[in-house]
């Protein structure tokens, strides 16, 4: 029998699925939340994985406490990652040289992006692709291209300046 099968067997006996439901309750994830089913399944899989890795001979209460905490931390990390991706928006509409400018005032967004692309350097284009197509953070872009975050911020500033020139 597979190690993960042992974990799933433990999950199904004596109502251990309640551990995952308890974690979801602690995280304020209710059944009407659109992520509830996905997080529940993630929790079940992680619980089974952690149980199969658990090799100490302890009583059921201590094992359940350990598994509860492990699933809680895992699902919390999943939620934080989703939130970080959801909230990650880099705006080229921000203040450049103290002047507020919005591209929606006179230029259509797609035309603006095409014009911006043509006026940018290779590194600024890398920034645009990563930031807008892949929703990468400045840190992620720096890691991808093996440069410092300061360098990526310079690329971003260059994009903002080119954007300002188009206005």
C-alpha cells in the first residue's frame, strides 16, 4: 500500500475529515465561499500527505493537533498566495514627475500599449511582459532575469517616462 493511501485511510476513519473542516472554520471559509470545495480538497490531500510523513508513535489527540496545525498553515499559505496574486497590480498611471496622467483621457488602451511597446527598450519590454502578461512582482522579475530589484524599478520608471511622453 502507498504511503499516501495510509494517510487517506487515516483521514476516512473516526471522522478525521473534521480536522479539515475545523481548519476551514478557523480561516472563516464557509460553504458558500466559491473556494470552499477547492480548499477542502487541498486540505484533505495535505492532511493525508502529512500523516504519511508522520513517523512518531503518539496518541490520536497529539497527531490530530499536529495535522490541524499543518493543514492550517498550508491553507493559509495558499490563501495568501492567491491574495498576493489577486492584489498585484503595477500601474503605469502613477505619478511621473509630479504630474497625474491617465491614458484613458485621450488614447485607447490597446493603441497606447502598442505605442508604448515600440518606444521601450528591450529591458523595459521585459518588464512590461512580466508585469502585465504574467502578473509577476518586481522581486519575481528580478529573480527571473538575475538582476537587482533596483534595476527592475529603473525599468519600471523608464516605462512610466515613456508612457508620460505619449501623453
